[in-house]
């Protein structure tokens, strides 16, 4: 009877199991854990978002895969999990940002828009006939000259971080941050730390051309993505620190079913 518990209580996201669990929400979290690794780092000079897009085939145009999005002039978001779900949430966030500008003639706060997205996600755990969003977002931005970084959970929970990660490589990335993160570091050092963390999480499949990096400096309060050439400069510094082996070079070109993004 105990072994049948998940099957009995996972039919709808609105049904609690006897031990107080919502299995559909937990399954949505599993979708996030299988997604590409996304990283966010907040320092005094701004916020950095990084994603290893994990292109699984050389036939795919890597530019067609987008994991970091601009929400407003001063806000960006990185995603992991179901790509289509993430795109729908990004579109909703962009509308909320524009509504705020039209209504109040001012940019929306990073915390405000994060809460609005989480409130929307939470409703999909409370009403029948729907399923939870199978994606998490790292929402970053600059608000009143203060950098902010939030993580949204499929349940609708919201947490603010100094540095965090979502997706398949979360554990090794967090280990790097726990050891090396410093609030006093520069924005450039934060980018380098993020690239190093993704390198260690890539398990020999690190490819600079599939890295996506977005920054929001406090000085400009404007979101922008780094060019491929700019990203390669940081990747080269990592290769200087951790020289590539023949095994890594071969693995970086290989693709497997586990690499297929959701």
C-alpha cells in the first residue's frame, strides 16, 4: 500500500498525499533538474546570468537556442526546464513590465515582477485541470542602484540569492560558489567565476560557443548579452587555469540522449 502512494495521489496537482506532498509539483521540479545548468551571481557592481546551452548536435544552430532573455531594460532572466513553459513565463513577465511602465511611468521592480511570476505559477498548483510549470527562472536586475537576484520555483516559491544555480549541474556549481564566492569581487571576476563553475559542472563537455552570458551592471542599469567573442575571452582564461586534455576535447564533441534539452 505504501509503494502505491505516489500513483494514488499524483493524478492532479491539487491533491495532497497523506504525508503532505504534491507529487505533480515534485515532478515539475524533476523537469528542472534535467534541464540545462543556469547560473546567477550578484556582486556590488551588478548581476551576471550564465547558461550552458548544451547543444546536443552539430547540426543545430546554437544561436537558435535561447536560455537568457531580456525582460525589461534593467531585468534579465535565465531558464532551466521545459523551454516552452519558460518562454510563456518570459512573455508574461514582459507584459507585466510594460503594464507597469504605462500605468506608473516607471520601471517595474525586480522583486515585484518576480513575485508576480511566482503568484502566477502558484495558481497552477491550486486549481484542477492544469499542471505546474515545469521550469524555474533566475530573475536578475538592478533596482535603485541595488543588484537583485531571485529564483522562482515550480511551486511558486520565491527566494533571493547572492549566487545560485538551477538545472542538472546545480550541485557542483554550488560547491564552487560556497568555496570561492565573494560579495566584494568585481563584475568581471563574477563572470569568470560563473564560467569556471559551468566548466566544472560540464563533466568534460564544456564548449565556449554554447555559453550564453547576460550582465546588468549597476553603472548603466542596462541588460545586455555578451558577444561570442567576449565569452571566448573568459573561456580562454579558464582553459589557461585548467588545460584541456584529449579526453575532454573528444567528449566536448560527443552527444548523447542525456544531453537533449527539455
